[in-house]
């Protein structure tokens, strides 16, 4: 059984009362009295036979899913361990569950020792548990009539494993909600195994689900006879505390007024209480199951502490919002009687302070009241959780500072022109700077960019503005220049500074090399030349060694459409003619980038086809060939198809290229078989692939863009997609993949549900772009913008310029005004980059049931001939009633619901 407690649906009074009693024993406090073990009857007492732990259970590790609830109840004394173990996965017996319920209700004081006559003869339990079971019968937690019919032929009543339905009844009764449960007995639970739930149990299950305490298991079943583990039971009762006003001993809930090493101070009912904490103290927050840290506890927030003898065994942040109010004004003077006078606007006001009030400068450092000068802008903070509204802090927001000091750079903000420093006393200070700031290191002028976090400095401040900073040691810095030479052993680098002379620098063993378009670049990928070398930015460490080389510009020249005259494989010398028949000679080397009609080009493979007349595109520096591309295809826009002259003309850049064909070329178009030249038209973007001799057209591939939804990612970078309910698949390993923001991604980062635009060259994907999709409700619309309320509650106004498409009721409209307030829409970018809104289909139905296996819901048929009553649910279907988010399982038979569908898939369910 999975239980979930909703802490927000009840009054603050109830919540406060519950939160005021969540812990019982301190880490070093007195242990509870030992409890007997009835081994003669073979019973287990793992919840009830050993004193509450002074440390962690050895079988409940940090991070265990139920850790928070187990330890909270353990320190409250509601559950106990067994020889340092909790055994969280063991099934709970009925006598253990009843004992825990009595403690949960804080009713142990009502236990009576003479209970033998109070128990029916069939309700055999261990001696220790008899007073608890007797009291449970008296309080109505268990029903004597119901229990008298239980089969105890195989095991005693007390040792019988507690079932899911039985625990649900016990929980609802311990919350004093039995009347509410019985009122729902005549309603179906909506679970597939509703018939397996007893008639007397249906109301309890219904109430538990409606309170969001219980959910079904796989297959939309409740499994009423299934067992409950110790960890589950601890979680049920722990979360249930928010639904009762029961209080517990040794528990304090208040506001934090003091935080220092080893201690938390709370104001509880107007009194200050100190609690000792240490490295073993567990911290949690109200809305999280995982551990928090001591730093998550802030001053003036609401916190619950469980402990005894002034020691905290468990700390939970109940409300992380500081309970303070602030008043800002101009400091006038200090007054007698522990008061200060300030001007708030035109009004003169006075505020009291005491020995607990903190005085803080603009950098967060402690100061004295006498340090505050007249006309300083200050902020007075007062707590709001008591009638006294005591002043907790007086903070200087702006004042005049003149000083010199040593320190360490903590943070540099060039946008805000501020520098944060940790001074010699260890306090953090922040000062503004301007363009007159002088930064030096060993008589060399540095820039703000050379200041790094951790740099040791001396600094001077005048009128609160930094004047000078002197670096006490070398720091990482950056320089720019032209790359001239990499030393033969790759240990040195020579460059020419911008506007300066040649300089040589030592390289670290493996410097980082960054070149746009080259993955895992190395020193061998750099271009060195006295005049045309790479423009680089070098990063130097404190020892003046180069640690990083980033290419920020290259001076290479392009030469397209050249014709090979000759190539010497021994000297690697290539002679070509340009378009004007002018000869050029270039040298190839192991760094030359190669491209010809293969996926893994090599120099040996290229050499075999560098014959006389071969057409190439080149880039070069001086006489060095940086790249050689064999022209085997042209990309461009069709400007003419001359079927009589058997030639095709393309506009590629500013150049018209005409290529003949002898036999009709293959025409390849995505999703179209048997395509021919007749399927192409002027203006189409195409890729023309040439024959082996580069003289005729071999294939024409139409470049198209199509939009799909990813269905699944399969092996070897193959994805399965759908469009208009049609499914197809293709490989994307050779395509360029980008995410929503244009960042490069890998195929494995695509996920089911992604909307993608795929650019095809013929039938081959060349680029895949993930398209952002926003599902939302239209709350306002005009001719140029739409205001959307997303499913997460966030609202944004989206300006829409350029073309727009609104797909609504089967029609595609081109105006935003065709949208109406209340429409649910999917907003995306179409393949032509236009903004597209697809309006979801709306249906009003009555809920019938939920099919968890098929992830679909069934609704009531309007007529016997109605076959449209099954609907698939989207992967992130939004179910809600007003602003309250619900689960699908919380829907009940005959609930009135509104469905919002796209392509017959439900994306939103609104309960009426």
C-alpha cells in the first residue's frame, strides 16, 4: 500500500499541534523502559520490545526512503527497535500495529493492566500487547464484532499479518474519521479489484484515497489482503500526524532566534529554549523525504525539535520563510533607554533594541552601534511571531568606508562592478569599483579579468570605492595574440602579442586546446605562421605556463572549384589551376583536413583519386593546404531543369552551377518512393551528387524538413518516431543533433515525447533539432501576444511576430485572434520556424475507471452504440480540480470531468 499525506488541506491549528509533537528522546537522553518479549508464543516485537534508539538503526541507512519517518516516530516513542535493528521490510502483525496506533494517539496513559476479561476468546495476543489491544477495543480502533469472525486456525489473532484493508481502517479510526468513512461505504472505490474489498471497508478505502493517504498498486488494484511492512506503517502514521491535533512530549515547535556551533535557540510559546546539536543530529524539511543539512535551518524560520534534557534528537524545518519585517530609513542618532532614532521618509521614528539585537554592516560583518554614522541608510528587522515584535537586527545598507587591508578575492562581478573580498579578520566585504581602479602585480598593470577567486591581495578603499589592488602572488591570466610556432618537443609556444613583439611561453604537459568545430583538439590541430597563424587566447597559470589555448580566429583563405594538375605522393605537393587557369602549388601534411565520398577519409585514400582534372575545394595558409575537399556533390537551389539539354542548374551562394546528366539521375525524396525529376521544381533546395568522374549528375536529393514526436530510442542510434499517428524509424548517428536551446546533444539525450524537426537530404537525416513544446491554458490574447498559464502554474506572456499558425477544429488559421481565452494549446515552432498553436480537443465526460496497465481511462458511454469511451493518457497528464493537482487514481465513478486531447491522447483532465 502506498500512502501519501497532504499537509496543506487542513487548518494551521491542526498542523501546528501535530508539528508540536514529532520527537521524543534526545540523542543522549534517558531510554524508555524495556518492554517484554513473549517468545513463548513465537511473537515478533520488532516495533515494541527495545528502548528507543540513541543513534541510527543499523539497518536504516542514510538516504533510505523511509528514514525520516522511522526516526521521527522512534524519537517520539511511537515505535521502537529490536537490538539496534528496525527490520523495515518485515510484515507488521496486528498486535504491533494496534500498539503503534495507541502510541500515535498518545493514549498510553489510559492503559490498564487488568485486561484478561476485556478480550474475546479468539483474540489471542502476547501478554505485553493485551493492554494495548483492550484499549483499542474500548476506543473503537478495532471492532469486536469484525474481529470475532477472523480465521485464527493457522495463527493467533495478534500474530496475524496486518492486511492493507485492515491497516486502512485502523489508520482512519486513529484519525477519528470513521464517520466520514462510513458515509462513503456505498460508493465504488474505482479499483479494478473493488469486489475484493469488503463492503465495510470500501468507505475507509474511499476516504483514504480522497485524503490522498492511499493509492493503488500496479494494474489499478488495491490488493486489500496484501501485507504491510514496518517501514510502510511508520510512514503511514508519520504522515498522518498532519491530520490530527494530538501532541507528543519532548517536542517543541517555535521560531529560530539563535544559531551557533552546537546549539539552536527557539522561541516556544514566548520563551527561549536552547537545544544542543551535533554532527549526528538528523535534519529534515517538511516537504522532503531526504535529509537536509544544518545550513538549511535559518534564523526566524519555524522549526520543530524533538529532544530531552536540552538535546535535539531530530530537527525539521516546518516553514522556511523567515518571520521578520523590515523598515528602511536614515539613521539619526542613538537614544537613551536602548533606542535609536531614524527618519522613515519624512517621519521620525524610534525603535528599541536589546542585548540580543545584531548590528551588521553592509558586508554582513558584526559591528557596534557606535560604528554607525549619521545619515547612513539602515534597515531595522523585527520579528513578527510575538506581540513584542522585538528588533532582531539593525543592518547598515550604505555608509562611507575608508580603509586599507589585506585579504583574498572571493568574487568579481563585472556586470555590477563590485568585488567581494575576505579581509584579514576573516570577514567578507563587498566594494564597488570604477575604471580608475589600479590593479598591479610585480609592477605590471593587470586588468579586472586577471582577478580570480582565491587571489591574495592588498587593497585600499576611499569613500567606499576600491582604489588599488595589489596582487600578492601570481594568478591565472589571459593574453591574446597570433600563434607563430609550437616547439619541436611541444614544450614551448611562440606567439606575437596583439600590438606587441614575439614572446615565448612554456607549455604544461597537456594543455587544453579549444578549436570550434574540432572535438578533442590537440596541439597538432593548431595553425602556426608568422603572419597568418591562428588568433589565440592563451591562459597562463601563476607560473606563467600556458594551460589552455583557444582559437578565436583563423586567417585561412578559401579556393573553390580548382582543378588538379598533378600530385606527388612522395613530396605531398599538389598543383592546381583556379577558375582563371592560374596555377597554385600547395603542400599537404598529416594535419590537412580531408573530405571525399567516404565516412573515414585518409591521405592514402585521397591520393588515389588526385588525378589530373579532379575538381577540389581548398583552404590554405601560404602554401600549406589546411583542407582538401573532393567535389562530389553540390548544394543549392534549383534554378533550371533542362530536360531537352539534359542538364540541371543550381544557385549555390552567389554562383550558378550547371551540371549535365547522360542518363536520368536518381531522385530521392523523403517518404516518397519512385520519385523523378518531374517531382522537383524551381526553388527547391537540393543536393546534387556527381558521378565518379565529377562530370555528370548521378543523384538529386531533395532537402526537406519534417516534424516528428519521438516514440522510442532504439539500438545503434536508431529512433522510432510518429507523425500524424504514422510511425517510422531512421538512424541519426550521422546527423547533427541540437537541443531546445541550440546546444549540441547526443542521440542518447533524445527521449520519448520529444518533438523534433528533422532535416533530410533525400532520405538521410542530416540534422535533428529538439523543438520546445509548451502545454498551457490561454488566459489572454491579442493580435501580437498570447498569455499562457502552464500546467506548473507559471504564467508568461509570449510575444509572437512573423507568421503564425493556429490549428483548431481541423482548420489551420493564420491569426492569433482565432485563439480564445480558456483554450488549451500546445505551442511549438513549425518546420518553417513559424509559431504554431495546436488547440486541444475538449470533451465533457463522466469518469468510469482507470486502467493502470494500459495507461488509459474509461468514461461512461453516452449510448450503447458509443465506442469512443477509452482514451490513452499522455506521459505527463495534468489532473487537477481548480489549482489543486490530483492523481488519476483519485478520480471516482461518476465524477464529472473535462478532457483535453491532442491526437486522441489526453494531456489534461479537469475535475468539475
